[in-house]
């Protein structure tokens, strides 16, 4: 007697479910999404992701990305690689990896492989914590030098010598003594800061006294300027009174061009400077450039719950990796065998 259509549908669905379960429980089920996610993380490390379109820095980011990638920019944009975290494929890879870890954990429990079960369960827990963390306010990451102020979400962050402070509409929200490499409480945030490099501050003087500088030809004039290299490794400054353009290229080559003609006025490979050390150079025409090294700090502001979530996720990843290593590696100090005929040291075999 043939099965009714609804029974055939259930049978086919169970068959597909068994095949999906078998694939998720195989090395392919956990390896393919893991490799895809690792490649995605590598791409995000090599190519900076686009800021929000409403971010004032979006236009500058697009210009630099087009200059760097040329005709490949538009195809990569259509693939969603400039906002990889927002693509359905990125989220699907995490879902598949989570389901595979769940299947591996259940099968390991059934087979009484406790380290494998702990490994899969801990990594799955880290993924679930990461998903839950999407509902929390994200951390704010800022790169700045002492003496600067930068927007930090709805606040304004300032870093002075030995002091970090948070402001809201001109009113202080919180501040503390600045100390890198240890947690700091700054208003509603927990801040972590570390030194990520150095940047050169530029001042100039001419025969008649100090001169003003511009970060670009149409930028406002300022008495001093920080030469921050772009992703392409170059930084520029304009010296309108002298008609010069200054270019700092990595590692530390400073070139002075004459505006309009491109004639090289002066070029030098600068020596390394300690924080706070100043290098002065006399240029033709009675002009003097002063270059001072300033430390650059990466500051991440965590809402307290977000910091707890990050810490728990990191701890579960470490537990999962350690349990996985214990499952793979042989146990070095196994007890001696008690099989019949086996002789312990110093005793004859039975």
C-alpha cells in the first residue's frame, strides 16, 4: 500500500535532517565555516571596513579606498566586502558553525568524550555570548595623542598629559589619571589604553617669525600640525607662506616640494625620535621646521556590560581551545595496565 503524500513528505524531511546532521557532525561541517570566517577576519584586517554612510569620515574613506583598490572597488562593494559583518553570508557562516558545534557537543556527550564535549560547548557558548552582545552598546575605539580631543559616541574625549577626561556639551562627565595598559574608569565607560606608535608634530618658522600650516590647501590654518600617515603610508602639510608642500612617507622620509612646479626643495630620511624629542632643520630661504615625536595611544571605551561580555567570550574561547588540545593530545601519565600477565616493576608476572 503506497504511503500518503504527507507521510512521504515526513520521510523525506527526516532523511534530509539525518543528512544535515551527519554533515554538521563531520569535519567538513565545522571546518568550512571556520575557514570562511577566518578568511573574512583576515580580509577585515587587511582592508579597513567602511564607516557608516552618515559618518563624516565616510567620504574620505571612499576616496582612499578607491585610490588603493582602483577598478576593484565597485565589484568588492557589490559583494559586500566593505561591510562584511552586515552581509547575510557572514551571519550564515556563524549560524552553521554554531549548529556544527552543537552537533559535535551532543555526539561527544553520547560517546563520553568529555574533553571534546567541553571544547564544542565552550566555543558554542562564546558564539552565543557574542550574539547576545549585539544588543549591548558597542565599544568605542579612538586613536589619539596627548593634547587632542576626539568625539566618543555622544561624548567628547580629551587626553592631556597624565589626565583623560570625558565631556558632554562642555560639562565634565568623568576623568581620571591616565595610565596605559590598565583598566581606567572614565565616566560611564571602562577604558583600556595602550601605546600603538608615534606621530610627528610639525611647527614652522620663517624670517619674520612663526608660520601657520594647513593639513590641505583648503583646510584652516593652524600653528602646529600632526603628520598622521594615511592607509597608503603618507601624510601631507601645506606651508602657504613659503609656497611649499610637505610630504612624510614611511618609514620616515620627509620631502618638501615647491607648490605648483613639484620641484624638490629638500629631502631627508629622518632619524627615530624618542617621545617628546624635537628635531629642527634649516631650509633654504631662512625657514626652519621643528618636528617633535608624540606617542599615539589606542583607547577603547567599553560599557561595563560589554566588557563583561567580551571577557566571558574570551574565557570560553580559551577553555574550548584548551579542552580541544586535551582531547587531541595523549595523556602523558596514564596509570599502568592491569591486564593479566602484565608485570609491575620488581614483581614477576602472574
